């Protein structure tokens, strides 16, 4: 059930990005829109799923990314990205896990249940590191497709979009938890 939930959440968030954010972004940054989004909600799913389930989230993320690519990417974009698409899927699916493990190696284990209280700042820090891992990895994967002059912009768009997406997902999750607490009380 967890597997299906992660896949569904990833595809839903990717669909929101593909149908709402990408058309707007392509007006202003058409050369980078094929590679990255300024608001990438699925990064929030990657980080939160990995936070809760650790390495067990990776297979669901791979399926979610794969489904999202084939459901929402125009065929012309898939044709451009196809040689490196599997590598890009792997980098995206593993980036959050790599960040959590790097933080754990440096003494900060912030997987779900490891700290006494939920530390949103720590989760954002891990998400920022995961964004950095993902942005560098994706830029390397697609380096043959991105012009040298576009690399700094692509790195920035990957990193910023991932972080904004994480923060928006966390805010949405806080509202969901609050709603569940309010409406889960007896008398409602």
C-alpha cells in the first residue's frame, strides 16, 4: 500500500507541475524547461517518502518517475532525453536517500522516528542537500544535451525548483496533518 501511495503522490505532483507550472515556465525559460522546473513538487515526495521509509522508497520513486515521464512528457521531449532518461530516473530516485545517508554519516540521523521531535529545519536541510545531489547528478547525466552556457542556469533551476517543491509539499502536509487532527477529534 505504501508503494502505491508513493507512486500516486509522485505522479500527482508531477502532473501538477507538467500541467500548470511547465507551460508558464516555458514562456520565460524555454531552453531549460525540458530539463528542470522552478517549482518541482515531486522533490517533496522524494524527500518525504525517503524520510519516512528510507531506502524502501526508492523502488516506488523509480516507478513514479517512470510513469510520470511517459504520462506527462511530450514525445518530442522524451525523444531528446531518451538516451539518458534511465540514468536521470535513477539519479532522481536515489538523490534523497544519498542526502539522508550523507547527513547520517556526519552524525545527523533525521529519518522518521530517529529524533525525539520532528525537525522541519533539518528536513529542509536534508532536502536542500538532496536537491544539490540531484541537480549536480541531473546536470551531469544531461550534460551532452545541455549547452555549456546553460549549465549554470540548469544547476540553479534544478536546485531552486527542488527546494521550492519540497517546501510546498511540507506546507501541504502540515495542513493535511492539522486537518486530520481537527476532524479526527470526537464530536466532529
